[in-house]
């Protein structure tokens, strides 16, 4: 009888372990080799949009089983580093470099309209974000000694450049277009963003605060910011030198007022972070993907395959990833 009980316990424990492992695996999806994807927006469990270089946008309405690929006519040489989707047919995509461009589609990508263009020399928009598909905010590399900010109040149909109220950027301080997630639109028109370069700081909606992340070089600093209630997490490091260090992830439990390094950090430079729920978070970068089940205190690597961006469904539980060489994946959890 004891052997049977012990055997049963072993079987049960093995089942639990197997379930736990399976719950945190990545399933590859049909990708598009020779392309790099850094823009990703997940509408619900079955609908997501992805964007990248060569003027490429992808759209799926069946959970990634099939993907409709499109090259936006007239923009074949542009790199779409960020995309924000509102539903299966409406999305806004952003191109880096000059001229600064934001395009919008209302018919599933059959046609695209320019909704923002800045022909100024040196303009470089890095990321855009929306709050509940209405208010939008965009961040770009500093120009004329000021942070570059654009704003939309009508779900991306029109954009206006803002005059920043925060202090000027430090010398060598900039933003990164690594995953379209270094800026977050908050409630009541407020927003937060993280910077990098020779200085790495965070605008929490009220003040610019220094971040104890790797900094001092042109490729160092914060790359991504995620917000879930009072808990904010920022990730980055040095994208030119992917090493394991405490200086590429910070956690705040008071909406960005104070920051602490986690007990066990992510396993390398990370270009994107997002909250699946209050306790479960996921981060990705060139050296792999990490999961935290305790609100960012400790992290465990689940994949050595690199991805640039990871996002959770706005309405649902699905988590998708996109990266270099056209890689796409879905988290099984």
C-alpha cells in the first residue's frame, strides 16, 4: 500500500512538473525569414499585428496559424519599429529615421494613410503607445535640446508635436527604438518613458529620475518600460554587449518613485518587458526569454532563442513574441 501511495505521489508530482514546464514554453509560428520585427500589438487571443523592416506588416486573426503579410506600397525601404492595433482592421504603424512617419489603416492593411510626417533634419521617432485605444503618445530622440514628443487624442487619426515640460535631456541621452515599449500612456493624459545612452533616466509623469542601469555608452541604458498598477519594471543593458549583470533590470513598487534590482535578474540584455498579470511577467532580448512568477523579484530563463518584442493581449491572455530573421512565437502557459 505504501509503495502504491508513494508511486501515486511521484506520478502526481511528475504531472505537475510537466504541466508547469509546458505552461512556459514557446511555440514557433509561421514567420518571415530575412526580416526583423520590433513592432508587435496583440488585440485579443486570436488577433495580432507585427511590423518590421522593408516596409513589412503582418496580421493574423487566427492565433498565428496563418499570417497575412503586406509590404506597404511607397514605403518599401522604411523600418516600421512600432505598431499599435485597435482591432482586426485598424492599426497605426510608425517608421524610424527621417522623415518621421506615422501611418494608419482602417481596412486591415488594404490601404494606409499618412497621419503624421515630420521632414525636419535629424528627426527619429522611437515608439508610440495608446491608453485604451484613444489617447496616444510618441517619443523620439531629442531635437534642439528637447525631448521629442507627439500626441494623438483621436485614436491615431491625427498627431501634434508637444512642447516638453520636463527638463532638457543630458548630453548623450537618447531613446531606443528596440521594441516600441520605452514609453507608456497612463491615465488622465499622463505618460512615462525611459531613456538610455550616456544617461539613463525615467520620466514618471512628474519628474525625471536617474536609473541605476548600465549607462555611459551610446548603446546602454533603458530599452523598455512596463506598468501594472503600482508595479513598474524597466529593462535594458547594453545591446552591443549582451552579458548577465544586475544592471539591466529594475523594479519599482511605487509607480516609478524608487527602484530596486531584483534578487535574481534576467539572463542578459533585454529589449522588452511586459506584465501578463500582477505576478507573472515576461522579458525578452537577443539572448533569450525570461519569466517571473513573483512580480519581478526572481527570473527564470525559458528560452535561449532571441526575440526583440513580447506583448500580451489587450483583451485576453495570449502572449506573442517577434524578433530577428522573421521569428514569431506564442507562449504556452
